[in-house]
C-alpha cells in the first residue's frame, strides 16, 4: 500500500520522546501495511534498543559510531562519510520503491553539527519520492529543515530524572 502523498515530519527539542514518537509512527504505518525503515544515526548496532528486539517487521539499521559528544575519540570525517553513505543507500532504495515510511533518527543532530550539510540534505529531500513519508528526529533541528517540513513538533523538557542522577532504564528509555 503506497501513500498518495508522503510528507516530511520533524521531531525536535530537548525533551524525551522524539524517537519514541517516531517509532510510534513507524508502528502505526507497519500496522496499516506500509513498508518501514528506521535508520538510527549515533546509536550502535551492537547495543540494540527494546524496539529492535520486538518482532515488528520494521527494518532497523544502526551504525558503529557514537556522536562525538559521547565519544571524544570519534573520527568526525569518518562519521560524516558513513552518514552520507547511509543516506545514499536510502535514496537508492526509495527510488526502487522499497519504503513507504522512512525514519531518520538523530538526523537533526547530524545536520546541526555539520555531519550533513544543508545542501546535501536539501538534495535528499528534493529527491524523496512524493509517496514516501519522512520522519526526522533529534535535537537542534535547523531552521532550513523546519522550513522544509510539513509537520514540526518540539519536545520541551520540563523535568527529567537525569537531573537528580537517575540513569536511563532498560525498557523505559532504551
């Protein structure tokens, strides 16, 4: 089942729930028979999240790199190369009509931190087939991406347990 019109959604802000909302969108789409890809940047393939462990029929992809904020020894040039390669692969797959909904988890961070230049993302967006829904998540969505999007939702942190030293919990935060 193809969408008659695929739009661009952006989930950003400093609050919890951006990825969770995108995965809820992915589950809804899959439940309606759509073909779904979730590409997660800055999250390790070797550390699957609870969502990946659920037999959902959603294609999950992760990499082998963390954001330099979490890995001070990260090779920025290599990360950029890997992100661009993933986007190129996704573009090819969209051109082959393999996906109805694509989630680019943490792409906002990649744009903000110049792992992907706006001109490169703009080309990706222009080449997106009109029937593909695209969901972009992460902190710091650029104004250019916000302007290009059809939906924009900001998640605002009011209070978070990390502020009192509570670590992320298995099954709740990951």
